[in-house]
C-alpha cells in the first residue's frame, strides 16, 4: 500500500477540488465567483495566519480527500487557547467509500493533539453519528423561526441604526466579547478575526446573483452612544438574523435591538423571521411568536483535549450557544 500524507494543497489541487465542491458549498455562485470569493478571503491577514487547505495525498500524487483547518482562539469551560476547526471535508467522487476521509480526519486529530490545541471543532451537515466515532460530541444546535410581529415598535425612543463601517469593527469586537463572556464555549475574536468575517461576508454577498438578497451589518446607538450590533440577511420575504450583541452583555438589550430592527424589516416588507438565538434572548422577545427546533445542518461538534469533556452535562446547553458567524 502506498504512503498517504496530510500536506498543504497546491493551487492546482484547490482548483480541481473547487470544480466538484462548489456545487455543494457555493450557495448558487458560479465556479468563477466561488474561486474569486475564497481567493479574496484567503488574502486577508487573519486567513494568512490561521487558515490552511490540506489534501490527503498518496505517493502517486492523487488527492484522496481534502479539508480546511482554521485555528481561532477559543474559550472552553474557562480555559483559553488555540482551537482547530475542521471544515470543507471533501472526497472526490472517484475515491469515495474507501475510508479516505476517515483516515484524513484521524491524521489531522493526531496533529492537533501534538500541537496541544485546546479543542477541535467541526460543523456537521451529515448528522452526528459519523463524527462521534472520532470522539466528537454534539453541542446544542437550535434554529428559531416565526413571523415578525405586525405591531410596529414606536420609533423615536433614542435607538437608531447606522450601517457599519470597517472602523466600527473595534466596537463590534468589544460588544461580542462582553456578550459571550458567560458562554461555556466561545470563539475569541480579535480585530483581525472580525476583519476576516467582514471580508468573507462582503465578498460573498457582492457575488450573489439575486439583488434582492441583502446582507446588513448595523451598529445600534442610543442617544448617540454605541450599544450593540446586529448582522442580518434580508430577502425573499425573510429577515435572517446572523448575530446580535450588546456592549452591556444584557439579553434584554439584545432583544431591544432585535425588536427595533425587526420592526424596520417589517416596514420594508419582510414577514418571516429566522435565526440561531440563545434561549435567554428569546425569553426577552415579548410578543414574538417563535418556534424552535433542532437543526439538521451545521451541527457544532467538539472534541476537547483539555478541560471539561463533551458532550456537555445537562443544564449547560444554553451557555454553549455558537452563533452563525462562527461557522467555518
């Protein structure tokens, strides 16, 4: 049997993988747009330092499987350190059902342990059983949906929204850090990480073919003072909340931001609501009719090498919320 190694992908290998995988992950982008998206994202400072594309390559130069590994900072049950996030695990059609992806994942986990990372994380679209055999435990994965309230919030009580600019990312960073301080698991985003999210989002939505779909990063102010932010996608009748945070970390403040922003979305003709919100914010959204259910896709799974084992003990699920923006 020929030797197989986990090595950095070449440009030609990434291009070949993209020709197959963009139909799965391209979200409607053309192949050229999909390539341009990741080339642009890959040039940003955070990606240059913390993102790598690997292939599981045999001695004959054949790519048997591939994956991306991102290395953000993370807090797990009070411990802080580097984390490895496994993403875009993909096996070319010609080599499927031979165990190549499993072998690649095992090899990557061995390398992660040797680096003494705090944890490994992935987001599964294929359920939890496959990755459980590698020692991953599922975290809570809840989606919320409903209809925006008909009754509008009365404007003029001091809360206003301004389109975010790159200069605002420092404020977003501070609000996110405070809002996630009580989480048992949280990605710790420095300013370069926020710039990565900003570029990734803007790069994707600048290439979306449907002009009615709009991404919005909004800074919320009360009486001229920054109080928080909300990141949303609007289109096709739906108001999709990607993340909300407040500088005081109070769920009631975040709910207030959502009520006011949701009222504006309703006036713009949007009726449906969708989001991934923790229970403590939902409890503050008086008058909203929202139903919640477990997600089938993008289920976060964690393998912890230090600190508390996973899955989490009962009763800690709300504090394990991972927002949409932290997907890789």
